[in-house]
C-alpha cells in the first residue's frame, strides 16, 4: 500500500492545481478515490456526511475536478473534455504512488468513473457508482423532464406540456425546462426528504458552490467518438451500483441500463432515497460500500 498522509494538499495535475484531501490513511487500504458530480460540483457535502464514516475503515482520497470547488480553473473555457479529465486522474494516481485504486463516483462522477475504468483498466480495482449519469443520452433528458412533471404543480406541468406542443428538439425542450424550474423544484427533483434537501442546500451555499456550466457544455459539445453506453461491455471490473428508487434526476432507468450492459455489476435499490442515497440513507450507503470493498 502507498504510504499516504492525512491532510489537504494542492497538487498540480496536467497543468492545473487541484485540491486533494486524504483521510483515513492510517487504515492503509487500497485508496478509495471519490469522484464528485455536476458536472461542475464539489465534494463539500460528501466530505461532511458519508465521507468521514467511510474513512473510519478506508483510506479515502477526495479531489475536486479542474474548475470545480477548491481546484483552479483552466485558462481556456473548453479545457474540460473527457480526455483531459482522464489525464488529470492519471496524474493524481501517479501522485498517490498507488498501483491500483478503488473508485466511488456519484452522479456524473459515476459516469466519469466508468470512463476512467475503460481508459485505464489495469489501474482500477473495484468501482462503486451512486446514481450514475449518462450525459448526452435522450433517456437521461427524458428521465429529468418526466421527473419535473412528476413533482411539479399544475402551472409547471402546463408550461412543460406547452414545450412539447412546439416543433423544438428534445435538447431544446430539455434546456427550456431547466430554465423554468426554481431551486425549490430542483430540491424536490433531487431529494425525497425535503429536510435533508435543506441541509444539502445549506452546505452548497456554505461551500460557495458556483457551477459555471462550462464543463457540462464542453462535455456536451465535444463527446467521445464512441458513446460510453456502447463501451460498457468492455469494462470487466466488479462494480456496485446504488440508486434511490425515487431518483428523478438520473433515475433507475439509467442505473438499470448501465447494469444490463456491464459484465460484472450488482444493482442495489434504496427504498427511501432519491438522487443522493449517501445523504438520505447514509448508514446503509456506508455499510453497502464497505461490504462490497471488503
């Protein structure tokens, strides 16, 4: 095992200073690298909820992706491609001096974990996906739009329905829907328990989270030539997928689609959670993670 030390570090990766934090180094386990969502999010909430419980038994490594949270921004607005993010990760792993690492990715971080495993198969041991996304797919856009329909009031439902009466593309409708929803509606989309949603939003605000949308736009406008969905069969790692049954953001349809295309995956459903089982069922989330990694 690498001889890691606990603490927060500024680590230059691929020309960008990244915020990195190591916790639980004394456990001397295979490093568990946490990949946050967004695209363009941060680790602030996870670092204060499920993360400390995981580091009781495991060596946990957080890093915030370029242009996110406490990491520096690239000079160019389009320096957020998957190839660049994978190179950042590769250099992080070299900095850790770890032969192989485990991955835990939530939301977009789950999708990024699969991309990393596909590109660096020999360097990854086991993978955990929490409510993983599939950006640039019609099914993900439809899951979110129908999610808003399922929790919106009559005014929002009428507005969304009106979008479908136009001749706009799905992409156009999808973008219009996101422009019309309030933070309160987004909380209803992401969480089943609105008390936990309030705690989450408070921590977002405390972290000064500002998502510029640049990473999402770059990933949308410059996708890899072969979609991830068509490459999932090439990923042979042992993979655990954990998804809330009320997830209206990426949803069970996405998790089941990923699960059915992966050769060696297990899907667990969380009966009291939406998009963040790590927050709504934290103890079970940590228990299932440790059980899988052990």
